[in-house]
């Protein structure tokens, strides 16, 4: 069952986004934290990274991916809590059970976010708006958490809708009111429009969605190239991507079982770096960008755990994947010095570069990284994988090959 052959007018898409998920779970489990600026992630002393922040902490400018040290500077009274991934996964699964009762077409983006295509469920459960409200209420009643929900005829509009009135939002964007609802939104809400692109558009006196749609396509193409039409379509609320059920999703991964268990943090990081490079190289060869990065770890007793993160934008860059893997390994695995017998790295939630509305005017640093990636690919293709590599030194192959 797939919605890719239906038009926007025929589709009914719901986007569910849990509000400050990790922080909200901590407050739910410890009510004494209610109303306080809760920051989930590593400690400022341990060079940690913020995984999530409550809305009380966000008021101070704290956000995910920020260093815990910086978060502490911005919010001195913040309550720092180490992540409890097993608890978040447990609750995410409870939420998924609710989703699955309304449609088999569920595309999870992360533990706290998912698209649902309920087009085929309308006759059974009623209008999409009713389904969305029911799901939102069931999450509150059965799980104890608050979700923001967007209902629309496509993924882009549903995602946009869920974000418009957070937290605890419920927004419907119908095909009939798309122009009215979108017209005055800032161009920063267009997928892929970052600060550099905003500056370029501002020089054209383009600040809102209505400015994009009012500008002739030909003029946009002269200024910003082939992506002009895609931005124009998004500003009109046009998005033809289907919801892809997770059982249909593909991934690229690389893992190694060690000849002897490894506990050293530096050695595990070197191995993770090498695995990340291999995965990134395979992805570039396939012509894909990935938005989700995952690690897999197996302990000597064969207990296996996975940790994943959704990146802000899809990428093919080795350094971005490596940095995400390092964060998962060092800050979210909760290994506590225990040795590993296996480590794996994987990527998923793919898009093709030509389908992605990316940052139109990448900074010079990003461009250099891409050039380095492709140069390394060429050298390894010609002379072998061992001819060049990143990092302090190549991990000892006999330990994990």
C-alpha cells in the first residue's frame, strides 16, 4: 500500500511531533522538575552535548546539539540530566502502537516524530482531522505526554502545520486554505533555506512565501538556479513525496566483530570513525543523502543496543556522519567503560540529491569538505582503501576485521 500515485487533493497526511520529548519524559517521571529548565544531555564538566531542552530552557536560547558548557552559560539554573535512552525507546514504542492502529503507512523520522498516511483509513476511522485529534488525545491519556499534530494533504504541509503552534499544537492546512496560511510565513520556514540563502533572497526583496510565489520562475532561476522551481513549489505547498513505511526503508551499514573485546574509548572512537568513513563512501557511490545516523553496539554477554539521531539536513559528508556517530558513541550509548565485542554504523532515511531542497549557497567550509570527500573517494578507488584515511591513525585491522 503506497500513496505515491495519489494527488495532494486525495492524500491525508498527519505529522506527529512530541513536544520536547526527552525533557518531557524526565518531567513526567519526576514531577518536581515541572516548570524548571530541564536540559537532557552530557554535563558541562564532561564536554557533553545537549540532546533536548524543555521549553523553559529554550527561553534562554538553549537548544539541541549545543555544547552543555554553552547551555550552562546561557541557563545557569538549568537542571542537567543524562539521557535515559531505554526509557525514551519504551515510550516511543507505546506511541507507535497507537499509530499502527490507524494506518500501516507510518514513516518514523526519529523516536519522537513520524508521518502517517491515513488516506486509506478515512472510511474506517473518519476524516483525517478526527483521526489526528484522536491520536493526540490518546498519546496524552495513554502515554502521559503532549504532542503537536499537523494535518495536511502532503508531508511538507503536515510538518509545517505541526510546528506552527508548538507546544501542544493542532493545526490543519487544507488544500483550499494553503495560499492564505502560507503567504505571510518567512522564507526561513522553507525546507533548505538557511541564513546564507535568506540573505540572497533578501537582496531580491524576497522575505515571505508570498514574495516567492509572486516572483516569475524565470527571474528566480537567473538568481538562484535550478532549485528555484522547487522553492516556488514549496511556497505554494506542493510536495509529492510519499510517506514511506519504515519496513520499506533501506539503509547502508558497516559493522565489525572484534577478535578480542575492546573497552578503550580512544580505540573505539577510531574504529567508529573508520566505519563512518566506509558508510559515507558507500552512500556517495549510491548517490544518496541520509538524514538518520545509527550505531549498533554488542557487549560480551551478547546484549545488543542501538542508538540513532536525526540530522537537521540530509548529508553525504563523512565529517557530519562521523561527528554524529561520535556523539552517539560517547554521549548516548551509556557504555560506562564496558567493553564491546561488536560496533556498527548505519545510515537511513535516504533522499536523492536531486530531490533535496538543500542550502542553496553553501559556505566555503562545507564546499571544501565535499571536495575532500570526493578526492578521497577517487584516491581510494584508484589505489585502494588503505592509501589515505582521516584521523590520528588507522585502527588496527586485526582487532576488528
